[in-house]
């Protein structure tokens, strides 16, 4: 576990993201980043991380994984289409 605080101010949040404070403020205003915690001027690092994951598509479930049978059929069909199977 880290000793770094989970709640961070605007400058620390911008530094955490590698952007300027004005850009961070714009992202918050445009709902690209979460707002500060109500009644504070602090942001939750986990909320920032979650929003980044959402923006970059990390953790999105593309549906069930391909089964072994589905993989075999897909590969078989590809071979047949190439005339090698």
C-alpha cells in the first residue's frame, strides 16, 4: 500500500494526468474528468483512473470470450476459404 493520499488537489490531479491545470479544469467542465468531491476541492484518484479507463476503453466487456469450438470452427472456415483445408 502506498503512503500517497487518495484525495488530491487540482494541481496534483493535473500533474497525475500529465496535463496543465487549465486543461484539467476544462476536462472537468466538459465532464471528461469527474468533479471534485462535493464540499471539497479534492479529487479521488480512483475516480480519475476509472474515468481514464472508460475513455480509453479499458475494462469494456466485448461480450463472451470465444470458446475452443468457436475458435476451431473459425480456423477451419478460414482454411477452407483458402483452399487448404
